[in-house]
């Protein structure tokens, strides 16, 4: 990637920052909502052809990493401490 990112890449960076902050604070539901927002923004930018050279592949790979991290990352799967 070059020195300057596309507008779409900058937006994805902002969303990823929110996902990271929510994960670090153990806000599982909020992290999942932000991840959905990230996926939607990525697909919309991809459809518009809004990425610069190399950005689409790079962000696609990063989204897959988040998908793996967030698989099963929910309060529903959390066992209560008294069990």
C-alpha cells in the first residue's frame, strides 16, 4: 500500500479500531455488531471499486482474521462462574 489510503480503507480502519476496543473491554455483543458493520462496509467498497491497488486483498485478509477471532465470541456461549 502506498502512503495515502483510500477513503474506504480509512473508514475500515476506524471500524476495526472500534472492534478492537470492544474486544479489549470484553464488550462481546458490541464487537460482533462492529464486525458486521466492517463486513458491510468492505463489501460496499468492493462493489464500488473504491480500493486502491492491494487494499482489497489486504483488508479481505484482515477481515478473515477477525472472523476467526470472533467465532464463538459471544456472551451466549459464556459459562456462569458458579458452574
